[in-house]
C-alpha cells in the first residue's frame, strides 16, 4: 500500500462527538492521529474541519520513498484519503 486511513466517527445531533483516525503505510507502524480527530470534534464535519484533519494526517506521516511513491506523494495521498474517509463515514451516518 502507498497509504491508508481508517476513520471511526460518532455523530450526535449533527455534531461529531467522538472520532478516531488512524494512518498506515506512511510511518514505521500504523498510528492514531489524535490531532486529526481533534480537528473535527464538535463540528458538523464541514469542509474546513475535514481539511484540517487531512492536514493533521499529513503532518503526522513519516513515510519513506520507494518504488511505489515518494515520501512527498505519500504525505499528499494520506491527506486526501483522510478527507475522503471522513466524507464516506459522514454519508453512511446520514444514511445516503
């Protein structure tokens, strides 16, 4: 894998009340990114909060460069995957 992100959200009355976000393949071991979870806690998962969570994942990553991708590419991808995973989780919570 070039990068991976896992997201678990709890939404109550339209606001994120609990979140866990983990990244993989962009550090020596998979890791929880508490700064990413904190970025979306208490929000309605708006674009600014989701962007901040992606940037927190990017900052927490310490990838290597190899034949599958450069370290910079992996940092960029992990931020995008974080934003997408939050979006998918939000859609599932809303039942759409």
